[in-house]
C-alpha cells in the first residue's frame, strides 16, 4: 500500500479571481503565505493590468501545471481605437491616429473574420520573450528597437459584444476572444486597429476562462483571506482536485499490489487492462484516490508523476 507524502491536505488547485494591479507572482506569494506552504505555482501569467482567472496550484498539484500550459484561453477585451500604444495597452505612451481614421462598428465587425482562425501574430516588444538571453521588455525599456518574429496562434472565436461611439474619434469595442495558449490579446488589438485603417490598443482585459477553470467559479482574494484567517486549512474548501480538468486522461483503477508498485516507481501491467490508447492515464487506488499519472509502454503503465510514497519497510506488518 502507499500513503500520501504530504500532511495537511493542501494539495489541489484554487481558481483565483485576480484583480487588476498585482502581478501573477504577487498572487502566488499571497496564496503561499495564506496556505503556509512553499509549493505553490500558477498556470499562465496575467499582466498586472489584467484581471480574471488565475489557477494557482498547491502541493502535489504543482506537478500537473505542465498539463495545463496548452489550455485554450478566453478573454473579455476592451479595445480602444484612435491611438496606438508603445506597449499595445493602456500603460504605454499613446500616439493619436490620423484625424478621420476612426472606424465604425460595421467596419470593425467586417474585419474580425480576417483575424479569426490560425494567424501569424507578432508579439509585443514589451513582452517576456527572451532575445539573446534578455527579456524583450528590458530591451524596449532601454530604448532598443525590438522586433520579435511572428508566431502562429489560433483565434477560435472573436466576437464584438459592445460598441461605444460616444467619442467619435476614439470609439471603444468590447470583444469576446477564445484563443490558443501563447496568444497576445494586446497584439490582437493592435492588429485590429491596423486592419481597419486606424490604430488601437488594449484598454482592459479580463480572462474569463483558462482551460477548465472559469471566472464564475473563481474565488476573490478577500474570500481567501477570510477563509484562512484562523487556519491555513480553511483553504481546503476552495481547492479543486489536482487532476481537475484532466478528463482527457482515462482512469485506470489499480489493485493494492499495483498501487504499491507504482508508489515505488515500478511499471505495472494493470489487471483491469487499459481503457484505450491515450497520451496519459490517471491511476487510482481501490479507494479512488489519485496515485499517479502514467503513460503506456506496451501493455504496461510507466509512472510519470507519482503522488504517493511507499510505506517504509519498518511499517510493513510481519506475518
């Protein structure tokens, strides 16, 4: 048999409703302090000015972050026309577009299909992409010209949900965006401005979904502070299971003997068989507890991530 390798049960995922202002690192530091644990990470950076879904992984769950890095994202983006920005968002230096180039709602709606599907996107100069070992934003802040190579991203959906023409020279659009990981919504706003013969920048951004994690299920920071005011264990009520959202990984139920073998890092040929070909499998013990994530090697299972530790020999009862 095997036992959990952690104590207080703070293994799981808390979906934080990040406010605008703090960095993603700030949120991780806060959760680390509230949970009184060192093993904390996040699943996808949000810029400081952005708000919304930030999955934070605690304990054993930090080992499954990699499975979420490619998750599809969804955003509500406020696009301001009539000016460009050095950072492509409201925090940069603005340059007004030429007079008379502000687009109409109809022009913007007609341009959206051109930016939908798999497109080539040039990331913003003010980004964390490394150029010659240095971050692009550091080079840009130092006054160097940064022109990053384009990359392919996928815009699954791009819809105009609101239009504010109250300032005819600077209309504002609110877009719903569903996109692949690695998409810069700032650059999408920039490209939309260029596509309609004007200029545009990102005025606000809210991430409404990151893979299986939704904004309507996210927890506000004040709620987390209240829950942990007396005891870090108060966070447990807000934790999702560490394999939450990994439904594409079929479940294999192991026997006690197979569980013990997996806990020792050994390959097993499960008596229950494999449910079918898959990239990864979730292995559970007879009590349905998650034991490991594994890959198939022939008819055997090779553990990749093991979440239990073997019982020490001294703890094994002698017959």
